[in-house]
């Protein structure tokens, strides 16, 4: 089944079709692409992350529920209504006038869409809306939808020249601590974002890295063949998974 024919259920049960796994050498190449400032600038200057269906495309990546089970070691018995995986979006947190690149993690339906503001009565309040950002050295939960949206929107918010997140990615030193950009989110936290089950005690954490994929021959639009990706590393293993851009480019939808 081609990716353009994928369904949400297909995302979950056939993860290899939409999330691809690779080895250490490939990981090194993808990280090196991100470390190349010229690669970042060239991609950000293209149309890939600009207008799409009347709105702006955020830099976000999707990991299917199946991949999240693989990474965390948990098994989802009952997923929250409308959740089939995890979308992680780049955002900006402005603290004391300083813009800091963040990652916002949230359960989604596989097309980059999130459940409505009202939680499922069977889900503990806020479960579906737990979102996490990375500050240097800390991991903070964002409980309010307004906070999440503000930090996500800040990534493309107007700044003195261009957009805040774009400016940071295009600058010579955009990431606190240098390149590559890496954060670790504990597996119990990740599992709670895609599952109603709260009785697992999952050890370890999953590391996320920003990388760049070049010359994706499966992408029919030449201007979109180079793009940002998010790489997840399994705890204590040299096992890497890439989350494709979200909403997936190869989805054929009218919504």
C-alpha cells in the first residue's frame, strides 16, 4: 500500500511504511547534514515549510503508535480517542526576552491533528494534552492549550527579520549546547501521551535529535526533497527511528 493510501490504522500497524529505521552510519550522516549551517539555511529558504492548504507548515514529525511502543517498551491496550501516535513540533519559548528553541510533544491522529479541547471522560484530565518542552537541563510539562499553541506559533512568529524559529535555525549557534540538538524524554512520559494505561513503570528515556534528510527520491516535488527530520534513539541501543514530516507529505486528504 503506497503512503498516499495510508489510513490512521495503517500508521499504527505498519510502522515501517511511514517511520524508517537505520544504522549508526546513517545517523551520523543525517546529524552532519543538520550541523551544516548552509543545509539548514537552504531548506528554510524554500517553500517546504511555508504556505500549505492556506496556512503555514510547522516543522513537526510524527511517530506512529507502533514505533512509540517499540521505543518505550510499553504496549498500548487502549489508546485515547483520536490518538494513533505522537507528533513533536518545534516551538519557541520566550523567557526574559530570549527566544529558546523547544520541542512540544503531543498525542495526535497521524495527520498532525490533535483531539479537541474536551478530554475523553475515560481519560484522566489533561492526559491527552500533556505537552513537554525542553529548557537547558530541564523538562517541563505544559498543561494549558493556550501555552502550547503560543509556543508553537512563536516558532513562525514575526521577528525583526523573518521568523523567530527560522532565525535561530539559520544562525551560526542556534542550539543551546551546540549541535546536534538533542533532548531526552523519559519513556513513562512518552507512553502516557499515547495510552490510557498508567500502570506501567517504563525504564529509561528516548533521545530525540534534529537532522536533515537530503535527496528523498520518494518525494515527487523537487523543492521538497530536502527537509528536517526528527530522529529517535532507543534507550541503551544503537537503534534509530525517523519520524516523517507531519502532516505527511504523501497523504492525499481533503481535510
